[in-house]
C-alpha cells in the first residue's frame, strides 16, 4: 500500500465541494487515513510550493493558497501517487479529461480544486509538511 497527499484548495472548501470530492476518492478505491483543515500563512504556502520558485505564477499561487482554509488529506491505496494524479487530471480544468476531479470541480488553472503529490518522495515530504506522517497505526 502507498500513501499520497491530497489538498483541497480554497475554492473547493469555499465552494462546499469537500464532501463530493472525498466521496469520489473513496469510490475510486482510496482510504482516507488522515485529514486536517488548516489555513496556511503566506510563508507556509511559499514553503509548500518552493519547487516553483522563480515561476511567474508563484506569487499569485501563494496569495491564493493562503487566502482561506484548505484540507490536507492522506490517501492510501495501491499505486496511490499515480492513481491520484490520474483521478485529479490536468492542471488546467479546461484541459482535464472527462471524469477527473479538476474537470468536474475546478474553476480555472489557478483555482483547480485540488493538489496531488507528483511522486512518492514528494508525497512523503508533503505528508510530513502537514505533520500527518503516520505512525505504525494512526
Ligand atoms: O498542480 P499541478 O502539479 O498539476 O501543477 P504545477 O505545475 O505543479 O503547478 C502548481 C499549481 O500552480 C497548479 O495546480 C496551479 O494551480 C498553479 N499554476 C498556475 O496558476 N498557473 C500556471 N501556469 C501553472 C500552475
Ligand atoms: Mg505539481
């Protein structure tokens, strides 16, 4: 079994889409192992997205991700990292495949409902970032 990190972005929380998104993930075979709602401050959002340092969209992304509460969720299933990226869909909801979360719940590229870890090592780091690393039995 593998774990990965999902984040419900401020547009999903504000738009009351938490329940529907989590239901879709449970239906897709993921087990919710940990869950936390927090509001990131700009420094924390910047640290979370430090891989994008220097990118033109970073400042807006940081401002947006610290504009309201988010939900951090540890999801588990076989091949969880790749499966979650598949279910989440392309970054731009307009380009996301039918049936993906971003297609169905995203508003635009900057407000695309969810974040998903992009690799196993990133998942470990992002789960730790939120203090959600699982002990043997959490
Ligand atoms: O989230 P994902 O891994 O699909 O995309 P990313 O390239 O790692 O970018 C992180 C986030 O920055 C995206 O989810 C978008 O919300 C935002 N972004 C943006 O606003 N404009 C771009 N041109 C690229 C990304
Ligand atoms: Mg990414």
